[in-house]
C-alpha cells in the first residue's frame, strides 16, 4: 500500500460496520490507507465488507461482537491495545431505531435496549479507547447522530431521546479533552441516507430518492483530514 495515502499507518475502528453508513465509512477509510477494525454483531456481513476492502487493496480486521455487552468491549480494547497500542479514528455509528410510537406507548424493555446501544455502548467505547486515542498524534472520534436528537418529532421519542443524550455525551467529552489538543470530536448528522434504518422508518420512500451512504462516508473522511475544530455538530451534504 502506498505511503502517499493520507491515512497510511493509521488505525480506525468503526462500529455498525456490516452495512450502510458504517460499511461505507470503513471502506472509505481503508481506501485512504487506514487499517480498519470492523465491529458489528453479524460476522458473515462483516466478512463481506472485509473482502471488499481487501479486493480494493486495503486492510481490515473483523471483530464480531454485541456492543450491549460491556465485557466484550473491554476485551476488544485490550486486544487492540496489545496489538496496535494506539487508535487514530473511532467511528461511533452502531444504533437501533426501535419502534416509532407515541411516548405513552414506548415499551420499557425495548427503550432500555435502544438507550443501551445508542448511548451506553458509546460511553463504554469512549471509556475503553480514551487511553489509546490519547496515544495517537492526532485522533478523531466521529459520532453519527440524527436531526431528531435536536428537533423533537412525533412518534420518534425513543430514538430521538437516545440521540439527544448521545449528542450531549459527545459534546461533554469534547469539552473535557479539549486541553489535550490530541483528540477531536465530530458529531455528524448524515441527513436522509439510503440505509436499512431509513427503510424501516419510511417504508414507502423510494430508496433512490435519498443519497447513498458513500456520500456520508466521504464527508466523514474530509472531517478527519481537515483542520475542523472539535465538538461541532455538522450535517453531511445531500449529494
């Protein structure tokens, strides 16, 4: 692999990497030279992403695990620390939609799962990898959010409140580590994007009417390569 690639020698970890924005982002980072750790529950789907990365001349490692299991995140962190010693890019993308329903009808057990994956796992990943991020010359944490986290929308209470908490968590983290000058936080609203979650939320929508995940992936790449400040909440372009 050519050292002229901007991310040559860098290590990236992407959650929810088996499809959609996560897979596209992983492939884009690998294209630019990063070795990418692919994290999701489904091993077979991760293998397919890994194969595409290798076919394009990139490198990747799959790490199938359930992000709601804090013990598994800890084991992953230990493995990454032992093998690589530092982490340069962390993409917090994994999330679940949950049911779109009035607030009074939200199922408590499902809501707990939404909050655990969408918020709790991100905190656990930050807690696990903070030390490795600080060992990088310059690290970037990218959190994939949603506009419903900032602007309430009827029937989106479970998912929207989880994303509001997610945004706040990342904003606080950005404020806490600003003094280090080493780790930048980017909160990225992808906007309407052709993903499985989007199809579940808008079943009557024509997929071709919204942008593909590769557009968001390119936007994430540009944030990593730019001198953008830390802590910003930004929206990906529509095309």
